[in-house]
């Protein structure tokens, strides 16, 4: 289970922490309630090593930078950041091998023999998803082609790694996440499948979805749109429908369904905003909207829109504080990973 971490915000000199909403407008600081605008530097560590979480921006959003030189500069910085992450992962792998020499061949095949995160990820996914009739060599070629030609996917991979490392206390290192967290691997396989789906290669996309479902017990339709900075914690039993949309910086625990009601066709699945926390065993059904920064309590069944920065709990889910006086969260849930705040507002007694 997730436990609360101390995630502090940066000082003005260190840069602002912000969430980018679906309309690309500045949003409200989770602690001070003041409007924030993007800052080039969004994450720092203070001297006592408390961590500041850097929300990611949606890799599918339109780049609003106007000059070619500026765009090239940003892309160069992102490429350097990706290289730095890959170098760090190799260092982590070498350290792991010194601690556990038994795993040296595994780490060499998965990490140390590769020149880039793209090729390592392609190879690792291929090994996990292959079977006797679907060789790893074919899958690896397919995955590496997509990952090396779509920069936005690799930006999302980088954000996912960072978020899992920052928010999941069970995550030992970036390499630990990369090799062993099936939620992370299922999410990256979906990104490849979604790219193929958009290219009209739907049969191949669904084939990858099927293998992911069989191997990782995560069933995300390749048509579903997923942002960056995604944490699928434990991941077993997650189901996401074809027309679902998930924003940025969204932690989703095991046993979650983003499904339809069974009564409509077409656009029939939930739309999840940025920074939403979805508790274990939750069902969110129908073409409804969960607003930015909302929190869905574990085991809830949500069938109506959820306002931003509110909490809903129960079956059927109800707003904590009631419809007319709902309790507004003072912090974006992903900053705290707090599943139990305001519990006294809807339970008089808890076992």
C-alpha cells in the first residue's frame, strides 16, 4: 500500500510548482491557492532531502513556443535530461550487480548492454510480452522503431519513471521500477500500442493489448488516451476502456475500472483530469468527468461528474461534505498520496 510522503513545494527562488490543466491555463498552487505560471525549473531538493514533486506536462499537448531556436534549445535540454536519467540507471544497475552478482547476466541483458533507454525498454518489453508464436526479436524491432521515432513517448516514459520513484515508497531505484514494476511496463506497452492504433494498425495494437493483459493483468484499450507522470500502483486488475482519457500526474491503484455503463456506444468512458488520485477497487463508469485534483476513495462506484479538488466516497459515490457544501481539498492529491484525509467528515466511527 502507498504511504504518505513529505512533498514540499519549492521556494520562489527555486521555481514554481504547478499543474497544467486541460485548457493549458495556469492553475492554483496546491498550498497557497495563488495562481502560478510555468517556470523553467520546477523541482528541487532541500537540505534535509525532502522531495519536491515536479508535475509533468501532457506529451500530447501543442507546443506553444514560437521561435525555432527556442524549440531546438528545449529539445536539446530534454535530450540531455533523458541521457542523464539513462546514465543514472546504468550506475544503479552496476551497483545492484555488485550487491547481487547472481543477477549480473540479467542486468547486462536488460540494462548494461544497451546504449539508450529506448533500446533497453524495447528489449525488456519484448522479452516480457513474447511467446512461442510472437518472438521477442520481432517485438523488439517494432518497439524500438516506435520509441526512437516518437520523442513524446520517451518524454512520457521519463516522467513515469520519475513519478514512480518519487511517490512509491516501495520503489528502490529507477532501475527497480524499470525492471520489476509491471504497472510501469504495462503503461509503456500501451503507449506503443496507442501509437500503432493512431496509425491505423489496429490489429497489431490489439495484439499488444492482449499480451499485456495476459502477462501483466492490466487491460488498457489501445484507443485510450493517457497523459504522462502515470503511476499504476500494483496494477493488477486495472481496466481502461477505449474512449477513456487520463490526464497528467494521475496515481491509479489496483483493481480500478474506467468503463462504460453498457447502455451506450461511441464516446462512453470516463475523462480523468490532471492530478486525480484513484483509490483501489474503484469503478468509474460512463462518459463522465473527474475534475483536476479530485480524489476517489477506495471501493467507490462513480457514475456522475466529480468537481475539481473534491473527494467522493461510497457506492454510489457521494461528495464528502455534501453536494452543496463539498469539502475542497487544500492540496492536490498527488502531492500527498493521502487516502484518508477528511475521513471524519463522512464516518462517525471507523474500525
